[in-house]
């Protein structure tokens, strides 16, 4: 995978939102949601990003393409060019290369526009086509994502959840991007529809040479689609490895606990579930030392005071941040 070259490189990315003031004269405390994250995404691969709700994975994905208004620091490079410092105007031309598929297809589609109008608007904004050429392209896109071209004049409410997600995918690929952030693209869908959408994403990746950052909390879905997987906890990546390696040889206690919760497909076979203490703390209450220590089943006294660094465990890119490996 690494021979294919880096498409996206992220170094020490931090994302925070201004918090509420503490008292009348107090300064607002920043809410640190992503806390020093570094990773690469290689051309043509799918990097899965998993973790519990609230761990910062969606905020990270949105920060990469400048959605919302958080304060973002750190370095982001795309195709070898640093893009973190460029102005919003220049960044807008890059948005063609970097698209996003959202979790809630209904919420992300304009209810007042038909599919044809919505996709036509995207093509117009990016200078890809108008008039008859745009119509042809839209019909082609509908066909590619498995929708009937007769749907051109239908509104979002006339579609099922799976069809709406296909429209969301058509909108993302309409501008011929290289990189797509898929933010929980199937978690709002029925299980039977989920596999159809995942297979569509896989087919599009193969046919269009796409690269994905696939954000999800369902580890089975992530295993199926990802070449590599990064595990996030409280705003940090705590483990990253090739998918097979991570699922067969997890190192971080948090990853082990997450994997132990996946139901075993073989009837009768038993897997010991690792239960974690308590819930994920909020970003305003990040524990000292290793932030996982209050919930870690193998924490030692040292874990309260010393913060582990993400480090290589072998030569195959398997990294974890845990004092057990230092
Ligand atoms: Fe658990 Fe300590 Fe490792 Fe953190 S550093 S994951 S608390 S063993």
C-alpha cells in the first residue's frame, strides 16, 4: 500500500471549539476535540477510523475539508502540497478533489430541490457542465450509483434511506474527486441495505481509483471495507495497523475491548468480552497521563502520570500508544 504514495498527510492536528465562559469575567475554556493526531492516507486505500461516539472522529473528518468553524492547528498536506495554511478561496478549488458523504442522507440533501436540480447545481458550481451536457452527466451518475435515470425529477422525500444515500454518493463523485471522507455512511441504514451501500463504495473505489477515509463505530463494517484501521480515543489515535493485523493481533487495551464486543459469527464459539469501566469522559475532563487509564483493565500506577506516545511495534506500520510497549 505504501508504495502507492501518500495522498493525504496529517501531522499533529488539533481541533478545538470555543467553550462557555466560566463565570461573568472568566475566560471561555476551549473544548479540545482532536488532540494531536498524525496519520497518512495512501492513494487508492481505505483507512478506517473507529472509536466510540464523542471520540472526535467526525470532527477530525470535517476539519480536513474545513466544514464548520472550529479552531484547527497542525499540518495537512494533500498530494504533497501543504494546504493547512492556504486561504478559504484557494481551498474552495481543492474541494473538488476532497468530498464527503454524510451519515444522514436526508439531512444533507436539500428537500426543495429535485435530484436533477441538486446534482445540476454541483456541476454548475464546479464548472463541470450545464444544460444538456449536465443532464447527460446526471443520468450517467444515477446509473453508476444504481438509481433509475427516471428519478431525475424526484424530491428527496420520495426516496428510501438507501436510495438517498446513493444520491449522496452521486453528489460526492459528481466532481471526480480523488479523496472521499465517508462519515458513518451506513449507520442510519437497515442492515440489509448497509452491505449494498458498502459494496457500491467498494466498486466505485475500484472503478474510479478513489481513496477513502471511512469513519464508523461499527467494527465489522470497518473490517470489511478497510485496508488499514486507526482507533481513536478521546481525540487521539491510540492504535493503527493493517486491517488484518489489527483484527487478529490488537495491542492497545482499548482496541482489544472494542473487538471483544463484536458478536462471534460461529455458533457455539465463545469469546471473552472485556468490559470497560464507566463511559467515555467528555473533552473538558480528559484524564491525566494515559487518558484511557480510568477505564483500562490493565492500568498501572504509572499510567495516571505518564502519557504514552504512539510508537512503532513492528516494521509493518503497526503502531500503538500504551506504556505496556515502552
Ligand atoms: Fe492501559 Fe496504561 Fe496502556 Fe493506557 S498506558 S492503555 S492505562 S496499560
